[in-house]
C-alpha cells in the first residue's frame, strides 16, 4: 500500500498492525499452499483518518511507547535466556558432583553395583567403554553402563517392536495402552487413547511397561525421558521408544533423567553419531553411554536439589511468559487507543480530515485537467508475451539446483517486474501462483518445507 498526501506512511503502517485491520482480512484469505488476500479486499477496508497534525502526534506517541515496550521485552528475553543457561549449569554441576556435598559415610557406587548383582547370583556386566579414558569422578562415584543399572530381568532394557507389528489398523477403542513419543515429550503418561487387544498384547509382551519404568524417545525430539508413575494403565511401548527397568537399590530414576537431559550426555550422543546432527537414537548408542554414578544416597540429594532449583526456575519462567504475553497485549491496546482517538489529545485548531481530503481531491483534479485534453491510447496488456518474463520451471533449472523461496522466484522469473508495471496487479499475482501450482502438480517443481514457516522451491530434472 502507498499512502497519499492525506496520510502519513507511518500512520498507515501502524494501522495495518492492528487487530481491527488484520482480523477481517484473515477471514478473507484464499488458497491453501500460499494463503493470500486480493488487493480489492485490502482496499475496501475502512480506515480511520485523523487530521494530519494529529497523525504526527499519534505516530510520535506510538513510537515512544513502543520503544519502552521493546526495551522491557528485550530485558525479559535476556532473563529467559539466562534461565535456560542456569538450568543447564544446574545439570552440569549435578552430574559432575558439584551440586551437593559428598558424604564419606555413603556406600560407594561401585560397592552398591557389586552387591546388587551378587544378590542375583549374576556377574556384573563389563563396561562397553574404557573408563580409564574418561574424566576422574568425585569420591564414591563410579562409571557405569545402562545395562549395569537395570534390575537384571530379561526385558529390563528393551526397544519398541518393529513398526509392522504395531500398525494403526490394529488399534481398538479400549484395551492395553500404547505409550509413545506423545506421552514422553509432553511429560504426561496419561495422555493419548491408542490401545490394542489382549491377543496382540501377548505377542508383544516383551515391550510391556511397569510402574517406575523409564521411557526414552529415540526419534525427532530425542533424549526426552519420562518416569512412569505407579497408577499407569497396563500397556507397552511403540517403536519410537526404549524402556528401562532400573534396580532401585542402585539408581534413582530422577538422577538418570537429569543426566540424560544434561549437555554431557548430549555431547556423547553427538560423538557417537560422528558429529552429525542427532535426529535418531538407538539402543546401541544408549548401551555405550558412560554414566557417572554417584552413591545412591547422593543421587537422591542431587535429584531433590535439582527439583528444587528447577521449580524456582519454572515459576520464574511462567512469570516471564505472562509478562511477555502482557507486553504483546499492551501493543495492541496502544494501537487500539491510537486509532480510536484516545491516545493523544485532539486539537480544535487542526484542519479536519474531511477538509484535507477535499483539498487533495481538488488539487488532483487540477493536476489531471490538462491530461484530459490529450487522451492517450490505452496500451494493450502484454503480460504473457513479455520477453523479460521467464517460465518458472526454466527459472529454477537455471538456478542450478539452488533452492528459491516463492518471493525470490517471483523476482527471478520477471513476474515482479510485470507486477509493478501492470494496471491489474492481482492478475499478475494470480498468474504466478497458477503457474506454480500447475508445475508442482506436474512434478517439475518440488516444494521443500524444513519447518512450519519456511517454503523453498527447486526444479526437478525430467
């Protein structure tokens, strides 16, 4: 949009940020891949025109108040980033033995491990890594593996079944619950309503969960941990999880959860994946994870202290989110008052907006009067035959594999030039997206969406 002489550009800009302007347009959006509104829909929206001097006062006041809000919001964001760093530092201190004091009367972790496996008449499993190459641990701590910490039962450490064994067509309205990433990521074991019948449950019983089991997500949001409470529904895990049944005389599940969420564990996962971005964990990587194991009594002290500090941080985080939401509401409140004439005082000496419009109309008539004496021939539109305009597919192929956003493609293909030149801009806009949809359906142009926000386009060689 371009403001005329009756409107300050910034006054028009700030009005386009108001809910009063945006909400009606949101309801008029057309299209699915690229939702948009037509020029005509925008042009017919009502606009509250203030006298020009009042527009200047309104813009100045908005910018003054927005500057204060932005200063406050920036401070809140810094505190939020500081909270995130604080929580990471708590976890680092917890798994390095610096969060709580060691007690020389605590039974050393190594002795606890040996005694637990002796009671089972089993030999303590060997470490799958060289502990001599790892950092030195505090007094009473020992390096341990995941297998050493289990209760020694047959399926104490188990990945979910193959995907083909647990398809959605097997689900039933009620029966044995399926635990998946949705419960782990949400931290809510009661969420979800996927179930299987008794027959299928018996076939997959090796993946059964029990109260106190620890679930770890393997795909997407990896390394998330959920400790199952005592009142869970009977059920089993899906292919995207690993379940662990710990020996409660060896390890406190809360300590293990905090360790998995620490940067120390994440660094190991990164090294195990040869430095690549980790999108997937597996049981093999988890089995080789070195776990710094404190004495059981110290684990409980660490978990209690971490929970206490996390609780304080969470409460402060909630306050920050409320303040940031309030800041966003205040922006809209300022804009609402501004365009309802309540933000700055009116001055009866200001020329009314109606008279200003009349003056501009009269001046425009005088400017256009000489032109009427020599009417120009109407040029025929040659949008489709414009030599500078290039088919979208050819434009992308000429990019030699470089991905382009729709906006970049609009410019590179020449459509943007036509858009600026044509009388009916909407026709050019519609023609661009019509050609783009055709090429996508034909398979010659491919969409790539790395996230919910960005869209990239690339030509497909035929």
